């Protein structure tokens, strides 16, 4: 029966006598963060024996110990000091002043801070009439010296030493002319020493320069009269109009309102202070040592920390080198409570010098002592994201090679199975990507050989052997993943006449059969129906008869925005009848739930599509998520519902939401908290959610929203787990232009999309935004020569990796009522003649299917299916001139678009017209 005791820690001088030999510092298994050679060496490398000190004699306190009160010679077998990073809060102020300049036209905005630090103002402007838009960069003459542009939407200006009388240590001034068309200055404050961002009640600071702006959440220096609802995160509410007379309509803002606003602009100076709390890092430490008592054959674990607060040790024990927590049998030490039958909690004793300490005595059967610390009953401390794990010597001789392997593998692989009421915080960690070679595999093999040849290996239990071998497999898989992601990109120079090498022996999850034709089954206004699923149900048979094999449905989850792209509770798929009403512009109606239908209606429509042979894609919005609650600083970054994450789930480099996760692996979406997919708990929860959508709801695959925001390797993880039939990501960024004219060479643009697909391991396709953009210039400017790249290939993603290119001409964002990037009007059928005859997976927009274009689209789909045109078909461009483009596909179909003349080559091959329309024509081989 194991016995556990806690005793007064030895005098501090004992610690000084303890030799620190071969300390083990457990580290979390982070992908791409460790040098592989050194990591392998830590597992199989030099087997240095632990040193031994002279015998030490300790008298245990009989009042609290289960060990007999005798002199007990001991030897040190392990010692290590761990850093305990904490933060101390320091209060100060952000000072904001608006003053009139020497002449009546100039004004000066001053922003200062009373706390020391390396402060930077991250700021931008809104122009009159830019209702609902994000920040813009200010004009050059408005930028103070030292300013640096941040992408295309903001400026960063360092604060200099202050000379003001407000007590500010640092400040920056911004000069502007009151006759400019700038409506507001937006900013947040950043401390580059800590990487922290400081906002106003969880939102950006807004200094209004016109008298119609109002928002009581973040406007400074004026009366606030408008309250936005909790959980909305964009800049929309910053720009609502307050009418002094008749309210302008939306269309009039761009024309009449700017002049009216400027004419009525009345600026008033102000001085305002906002509280700021800066977290200053404080370094504490934890000293751990293990002594072996020769008389009792027990291990004594000593803990000592310089933390002066109340410290709880949340702990358990492990046996036989298995990484499973257990609660040892009673008796337990004083001040110890059992937590949910999963762990013990023991309060450390505080000495006169303010240090906290404890002594744990463990039976020889115990092989590991895992624990975490809880300070002041609210802050968890762990070891670089892992639970602390102290390996204990077995009955074997101390320092044997077998023990060394046990300890090193245990400390490397232990990820913690501790059960707590809340998870300990995880440090921000930067992921370093390193290029690896074939030598990695040889090193792993040598590692396995070295361990297996050890004479003590054969005496280990089967479970202990499997634990070590599983660790080796993890390292091998990780190394190969790093090698692929860091060295493999689809070469620009590749000349792919065919994709025969790419054809798998069996279908890969996420890539379909190659003959898919995708229907986007909604538009931007579909949510207003309230019963969209039921409307699609009535069209299932018709869509099948048109030849569609896959349909993409809108986001199903509860959402702050009615369209579904601001998700909140991912497991809530029911439409909510509770509506919030606002009175202005685009925020006229907002729902807390999807407005497409109920979960039962969703299941019904999915079953109906399956019955007619159509697969169903769910719109998975996993880049960002809207929070349910504010944290203690007033920031909306705490989530509710079944996935009740805290701010560790939010990336650390988004200035709007102050997450405690790691830095983003992509571009931030500034309207909502960006999710940190590097966190294990986030990925595990999302994988479980996707599996639930597949199994319980019935989805066959995914359309992944805004994948530019997170690394494609995480997508591979989600696809491997959920095993979709088909998956496609929305990687949408700007093409290359020079003086407003699209460049002919768009290789860099399509390479970025290819890189993302490659990061997914080829498990997902991507929308061919490159092809859409080029078609715009082709049709708008009658420049059909653009449709052939310098090597005679299609110039989009479809020209480099056609089996992963999902071609399209319009969707809910680019077309519909949003019209962010509308396809050239009246020329849509030329676009469809191109994508429905070419390789790639074509996607057709709902609005075009149920329009006058339906007969022509149906005919083109019929030609594609009849001739078995697939995503891997071979295209030969036969003409690419100013006014005509023509190609032959698989020697079965010929096509041309443009007003120019073209006839397919005659000879042994005879052609007959299959479909024709305005400026396009398609032939079939007889």
C-alpha cells in the first residue's frame, strides 16, 4: 500500500548541498519547434549516471508523517529548478487630447501614456461616407515621423518621450486639417515590450471629427448616444449615423453626405483619461529534488518556491512508467483534499521568509509524480504548457541506462491527463519551422535500434514498451510532416502535360472522384427566407436532373450576423426567433441564430439530396468565432456554449481581442476573435465538432471559410479526422495590378493558393480566385490573350494543379446583393463556357442557376458529363488572341469564347456544335 506524507522542507542550506546532475526539463511536444537531432539525443543519447551525495540524515515530523520517526540516510537522485513566469499588474492612464492649432484650420490630436514601456500607436482613419468599412491609412501629410505602414489599413507610430504636463511619460501628436474628408481617427495602443494591446472597453478608441458619429462603447471626447449589442466585433457600429434632420439613405452617403458633413463639422477640444493596467513579468522559481531513503526504500520529493502567495499543489502519481494519473490510497497529507477522484490538492506551507515548501514521501512502486500549481486559487502554473512531471527511480540501481531512457521518454511524452476545474494557462510559444532531410529517418531508426538493444528493454512491461515506441512514431510522423511542409511547394516551372502521377490508387478523403460539379445553394439574402432549407428541399430533384453532384449549403450555426459568418455557439444549429433591432443602415435586423431553418429541417434536406445522388458540403467557419462574455479587462474573448473556451483560444497578435494564445499562423480577420489553431484543445474540439456534423447531421464535406487566416497544416488535421468526401478552402487575396491594370503574370498569386493547398497535404482544394480575376480583365478589356500563360497553360490554379482547383465566376460575396467583385455583366455565360469545359471542379452560383441562364448552363453541364470531362482532363490551348480564346479538351470537346472567329481544326477529327450562345461556342467530337 502506498504511503504519502508532507513534511517541513529541509533547511535551505541542504538545497545548496544537493548536486544538480543531469536535470531533466520536460517539454511539450510542439510541432516544428525543436531541433530533431538534439531531441533524439535526449531520448537515446548518452547514459550519464546520476551522481550521489554524501548520506544526509533527516528527522521527519511525526505529527504529519506516516514514516517512522527515525534517522534516515538519503541520497539525491534528481534535482531541477523551474522558472515560474507570473505577471504583476501596474495601473496607469492613457491620455487623449484634441487641441486647435495656431490657425483655425489645423487641429492636433495627442495620445500619451503614464506608464513606462515601448509604446506604439496602431491607428487608422475613416473617411466621410465610408459607412461600415474598416480602417483606412491616413494621407502621408498626416503621418508623424517614424510611422510605418501596416499592410493597407493602418499605421504604427512610436510614442516619444513626453514634455506635457499631464504626467505622461510618452506621447505622440497627429496634425490634421479640419477641412479634410476624415470622419474619425481610430487607434489602439501597443506595448512592444510585452506585445500587449490596449483598447477602450474592449473596442478600438474612436476620436470623431464630424458631429454625426456616435457609439457609447468606444467614442472618446463627445457625448455617447448609441449602444451596440454584446458580441458584435466589427467597425460597423462605429460608423452609424445620428440624424439631425432627415436621415440620408445609403446611396446618398457617397454623394450628398460628405459635403453636408463637412459643412456642419464643429470640432471642440477635449482632454480625456482612460485607465490602463499593464502586466509586468515577474520571475519566480520552483526547486524540485528527489531523495531516496535507503532504510524505507521510499522516494521523498521536495518542493520549494519563492512564491509568497497561497500555493496549492494539484497532483497525482503514475505507476509502471505509464502516463496515467492516479490518486494514491490514504493516508494523505494534512491540508489535502481529493478533487473529483482524479487528483489531490495539497497546500504548501509558508515559512517565515515568505517561501512556500512541502515534502512528499512516495512508495517505491510510484514511478512518476505529475503536478501543477495553483496560486491564490485562480492562476495555474505549469511547465511550458505541460504538467510538471518528476520521474522517480525504480528498485533498479540509480542511474542505469534503462532508468535514463524511462525518465527522458516519460518527460518528453507526458502531455498531462490531469483533470481540473479549469486548465492551466499555456505560454505563448513561437513555432519555428526547420527544413529536414532524409537523415531524420535514419536517426529515428537508430533511435529504435539503440533502445531495443538495451538489455533492460526486454524486462519492461508491454505497456511501457508501447509507450516508448509510440513516442518514436510521433517523432517520425512529425519529422516527415515538417519535411513536406517546409520543402515541398508546387514548382512554378512544372510543365504538367498530365496529372497521371497524381491519380491515387483509391479516392483520397477531401478530393472526391474528380467528376464533381458543385452548386452553391444560397446567396447573400437567403437567410431572410426563414425556411431556406425547405425551399432547397423542393429543388433537390431539379438540381440533380441538371447534373449537379455536390451542393454547398450556408453556415448552419448560431451567428451574430444573420448570414452565419460570425459564428457563436457552434453546436447550436437551430434558428432563433429572438431578434435584436437597430435603427440604422446595414444593422437593421440581426439574429442570434441561423435563419435558414431548424436542425431537423437541415437533416431532412441533407437526406433528400442524398436520395437524389447529391453530396452536401457544410460551410465551416472556423477561422474566427464571436465571444459570449467579456474577460476581466472588458474584452470580448470568452466563449460559451459547449465549446466554452477562454482567451487562450484567441491568437495573441490580433490587436482587437487581446488573446493569450500563440501568434496567428495567417492573416487576421478583424471583425471577430481569430481562433488559435495551434492549441491542442482547440483542434481537438473542432475535430470532434466536424465529426459530429458528419455523423449526426449528415454532411459529406466542407467549404472552409477564410482559410487565409490559419495554416493549411491544421486543415489537414481536420480533414484526416473528419474524413470528408470533398473539401474546398476559400483562399482569397488580391491579384497583382500596376497602375490599375491587371498584370499579365499572376504566378505569385496562384503560387500562394498552391502553397496553401500543399500545406494541407493536398487533402483539400481551393477556389481558383486567380482564374476568376483574369476572366474579369479578359472580358472587360477584350484581352483574351491573357487566358494562356507563357508556357501555353491556363493562367490560374487550374493550369498548375487542376485536380485541386475549384473554378467559379461568382458567389455570395462577389455577386448577389453584396457585389464585392461582380463578374462583368452580361458576360457570365462566357465564364461558364470556360469553367464547365475545362479541367478543375466547376462551381455554379445559385442566382445563375435559377435565372435565364439555366438552359445554357444545363446544356454545358450535359456536354461535360457526356464527354466525361474531369478535374484532371487535358487542355490544349489552340488560340489566345485579342478577341478570341479557344481550346480542345481531352480531344473530345472544343470551345471558344470571345467575339472573334474560330473553328476547331478539321482533318481526321470531325466536330459538331453542341452549345452556342452570345460570344461562345462548344463543339463535340463526332
